[in-house]
């Protein structure tokens, strides 16, 4: 019985890790998100500055930042 519990626990852990990695890689697959990370990695930026530099709307920046934040949690 303990082997079964260990297998189920290990299996659940692997699925959780796979899901986390899937979210992370999906978030990083978008070139706009990678650009946002690169720019914010150098220094903090306001959302308006990011919009102007990337020529995308403020709601688009907000969405990209949300996806990145959720992928990192």
C-alpha cells in the first residue's frame, strides 16, 4: 500500500511540475513578453513607457505582465 501512495504522490508531483513548466515556457514563447522581461530586467519601467516603446496598448501590456506574473507563481 505504501508503494501505491508513493507512486500516486510522485505522479501528482510530476504533473504539477509539468504544468508549472508548461505555463512558464508558454509565457516565455511570446516575443513581446521576452522583450518586456528584458527591459524590466534592466530597470523599472512604468506601463505607459512600455506601451510607447513597444507600440502596443496599455491593456496589452497589462495582459502580458499578468501572464508573466502567473507563470512565475
